[in-house]
C-alpha cells in the first residue's frame, strides 16, 4: 500500500497520465513498467479510445431513446384532437366530420413534420454535447471554445430573431392543429386554400390563383373555414310592400326543398335550414336571413344554390327584390334657354326681374357719401 501511495504521487505518473481523470490503463501500465512513455502510449491507444467509444455508445443510446419518445409523442398528437371539447364535437358531429381517410392523411403528415423537426433538434443537441465531451477527452481546452460559441450564439440570436420566431410559431401551430393542407383560412394578410405548412412559413392560394407565402411569426390570428362544420348565411331583401310572413314562408319552403333534395341534403347539409326572420330594415327594402349548417368548406356552394332557388321562387310568387334607384336629368348644352314657356310669359318675368333690380336714387346718394 505504501508503494502504491508513493507511486500515485510520483511526478512521472502526473506527467504520463495527468493530475486528474487518470485512465485505469495508464496507471496500471505505469505501475507495472515505471515508464512514462509506455503509460502515455497506453493512455492514447487504449484508455482514451475506450472512453471515447463509451461516450459515443451513450450518445447513440440517448438518441435512440429520444427518437422513440418523439415518435410516440407525435403519434399521440396526431391521433387525438388538441382538447377534449374538440373531441366531443367530433363524436357528436355528422359522419363526414369524423376522421376519415383525408383527415387521417392530414394527421399523418402533421405527425411526420413534427417528428422530423424534433428528431433533428434532439440529434443536433445530443451529438453536440458528445463532440464537446470527446474534445475534452483528447485534451482540447474547451473554455475558449465555449466562450466563443456563446458570443456567436448571442450575435446569431439577435440577427435571427424573426427566424426563431417563425420556427417557434410554426411548431405550436402544428402541435395545436390550427390548420392543415386543404383548409380554407384567413390569415389577415391573405385568405385562401392552404397548400403547404412548414415551420418557417405557410403557403396559401387565393381565389384568383395567387400564391401567398406568409411567415408563421407574422400570423397574429387565424380564421379557419374548414374545421368540423360551416354555416351558410343568405340575406335577401324584399320591398316594403311585400307581406313579410309570406316571403319568409317561401324562404322556408325553398330551404326545406334543398334539405330534402338527395343531391344536397345527404352530403352537403348537416342540419335542417332555419329562417331567422327579418334581419334589417334597409333603405331599399326588408332584409331576411336564412341559415343552414353545412359540411366544412361547402358553405359557399350552398349559399349560391339557395340564392338561385330563392330568385326563382320569388319571381314565381311575384315578390320584388328591390334595388337602389336614381333619377338622372339630361341637359342640352347647345343653348342656354331650356324653358318651354310662351314668349309673352317670358317677357313678363324679364320685366319683373328688371324692375326689381333697377337702380334707385337712394343708392346713388349712398355711393356719393
């Protein structure tokens, strides 16, 4: 024991194996041979490679565990809605609102995007730490490297704030399922059909065919017209001389016919239509409203069909749909006289005007003063 104590404190051991984190092989070789060169060679050829291999193995195991956890996490997010209330709405909603093949494909795409991003982040972090630990094992001084990386990270953070904001916003949008490919959304800047969703930006195409690329960090609000169900609202005006109850009865009959139509009621409509009644008393007529709950993104087609049927029904019933009217006067610029009075009456009016505007003596007196 005394010999080992003396050997452990000998200068040769410190030169060969260092003063801290001495390798087991290096110490044993120095004890057996009392040769610093052999102990150093053993440390570089056996001890450090073993430690580096162990570090790489631990990094690989951590990466595998993290990837499996991410896969389970993304599958759970894709399989379930973002909250229990949404789950209840899906359970009580019509059959087409349940997760069908299109919804399942959207969920899988969402899970794949999330999983890819999270796996990339985890792999980068784990292997960055592994690389730093390995550099420390081979004797590289990490203090200047870490200090330089910290300064560079701060500078990069200031310069890439918008990019980081876009990525974080996109990550939360995917997790909370604000919208997906195929949804019709209003993002404030533009509205249209979503064609692509990434962590950096969202691509939508409006009704004119224009493609908009909106950074996720700039999206302050999202209006989604394609989740679970939609509602078609149709406002129509009738003249004030029309019997309002009669007009509302015709509207209800038209809505019921649409509901009973197999081409519309079975697939596009979710609930029976309802006539709300008088919506407004406008300048030109009485505003009436009918509403019907539809499948997602089908409200516009249903509104157009209801308007067409209401126009036909009102025409058949003789009910006028008013419109603003304006009276236009046309002037003949060929001459200044546009009167049709007889010449004698014109002379009488001229004489009356001249009499009213003839100069008076008191006016001259006032001017002289």
